[in-house]
């Protein structure tokens, strides 16, 4: 009898233990998806005084006296006066103060100077549509750059009362429909690079779509890219000793072409690997004079802010990520450990961080490139998602080298060595035949992919048609 009771007791304990451990190992009950990072600055702010109000903006409805208006900055919602960003997102860029002023001349007084040498600029957007910029001066003061106007603002409360978001407010969302809406027009601005001689050639394609069909193809040998203030051209001026990068706003008749040169011995050649709204990824090759009968070269990767051009100071991983996780890129430093050597590259349909390390082989310095286990942040690469897995693309198109899918997730551009194949996505799959084939030149690779949605497609088409005439 005692043995029977002991057996029953042991069975009961085993059953309870199995239930406990089953519950304990049900990770779906205990894990939550990580929340998005909060805004770097929050609280309630008041706009105190304007810095500058350009005369050219006086006729616009946005050009009003914002003094006295409140700015409410919460974790994922922003209310500025009566304008509500209900699904706000932000990007942070760290740039030299003078370079930022040079690129924002229309928003600041001519004699204005920042006390800081470098700025942290927070760009606020709603569903990736630009709204304004915030520039913190200290814990209690900031500058608001809104509609080409600039204002001082001061903090009046550390928190935001939830009730301020419940009243009526104008939304920032404009005529562009949500990204996932069926039938929304989309367009791809594509930057391509190809080798030519001892350098490279570039071109830009504009591929607008309507009902998943290309309406026209615009092409220019110029490097055209969009920024929040309009379209820009990136020029490469080759001198005897250096390739100099110049960024020019196309709407401006005046260009500031203050050429920058290191005035060092040897040559500096630059290859564009990536062009974004605010950053450019480069490969710089330095060639020293002939030593011992052989030319000594060294190639490094770097990312630079567009606002700093034509100077090319590299931004650090800490500048881009805003944290101290630099142990993840220690292998990308050079032999003396003082220089971060990384850039952006394409791999299986994605932009990735790529590092470069050096070793001495047979008396010559060789390099090897390797992927870094860090996802590029949204403020560096805005659209970096695929609506179809890369293995599925390769299975359907074995010769595929790269792929881009639209934010609307209804079309895919598959890149092969000789052409771009445009497909309509059908439940995440590629159909048997492409909608269209677009020729590529020999050796062309992607260096830019910018998407326009909704009414922006017509706006970009009109501007680019006038540009390539």
C-alpha cells in the first residue's frame, strides 16, 4: 500500500513538473517585440522667437508667426501647433555646424552662427514624409527649422499631457496614399555605376509606374538624387591629383563650387558606392609617388555627410548609430586602430554595412572586405526591405544579381548582368514572364534606389522631364 501511494505521489509530481516546465518554456507568452526607440528629446516646448523669415515665403500659408505656439514631443506622436504627426518617425544626423548652415541658407539669417562646431539634427517625418527639423542647443533650448523658417524654442515641461492629442488637429499626411494601399502610383529613381577606363561612369534612371506598368523611362548621365529640400546633383570633378565631389541643389541658379583639395603628394580617386538623402558611401584610393619601382596604393571605405561636401570627413559608426556599440566594428579599423574603415554595399537585395581590413602579403598590402553584423539605420537607408525572399528570386531567375521591391509590395525589379526584369508580384511570388525588360550597360551596379509614392510620382516626373530635355 505504501509503495502504491509512493508511486501515485511520484506520478503526480512528474505531471505537475511537466505542466510547469511546459508553461515556463512557452516563450511566446513571455516575449514581446521591442518597442521603437523614443525621440531623443521629449516634453512640452514653446516657440519663443523667430530667427529668420524669408521674404520669398510670405505668400505661403505655412509662413505664419509661430511665436507662442507649443511643440509637444512624445514617444511616437508629435503635435506642433495644430499639426499632428500621429505615426511620427525621426532620423538623427550629426554634421558640421557650418556645413549645415551652408545647406540651409534660406532658413537662417546671413550672419547667424552656432556656438557648437558639430550639430545633432533631428528630422521629424510622418510615414517617411518630411515635416521639420529640430536642433538641440542644450537641455532646455532648441532651434526649429520649419517651412524654410527658423525659430527658437524653450522647454516648459518635461512631460506631455495625453489630452493634448485628443483634440482636433490637422494631419501632416498629404495627398500620397498609405504605402500599402492597392493601386497607388509608385516610381523608382535608380542610380547606376559602371567601370570605364581607369574610373567610373554614372547614370540616373527614373522609372514611374501606374497600375504596375511602366509609363516611361527617363535617363540622364548626371547623378540626380532627392533630399528634403528638393533635387540635387552630385558631380565628380576630376583633377590631376584628386576626384572632388560637389553637391548642388538643382533649383538654385547659384552654385557654391569651393573646391576642396588635400594638396598632398600622389592622387586621390573616389568611387561612389551609395547615395542617400543625407549620406554618401565612398571608396577612396590613395596612390603615393613611385617608391622602389612600384606604385603604392591604399583603398579605404568611408561614409560622409552630403552637407559636408566637397570636403569628405568620414562619419563614425557612433555618429550613425548614436550609441557605443563600436565593439561590433573593431575589425574594420586600420592597422594603427585609429580609423574606421567601413561603407555600404549591396548584398542579396539589401544595403549592408561592409568593413575592410588589411594584411601584408609578399611585401604588398592587401585588403579583404567583409559584412558587418549591424543593420543600417533608417536615417541612412530609408527603404531597405524586400517583399520577396532572395532565395525565391534566385530560384526563379538563376542569373539574378540583385533585386528591388516597391514599398507597395506589388512590383519587383530583378537585376541580371544585362538587363532589369520588371515583374508584378503575385502573393509574394514572381510570375512566369516579366512585364518589361530594361537594358543595362556592361558592368552596371546599383548605387541608389529612391522610391516616390502617390502624387510625388507626377511631381518627380515633371521635374525630371524638364531636367533631361
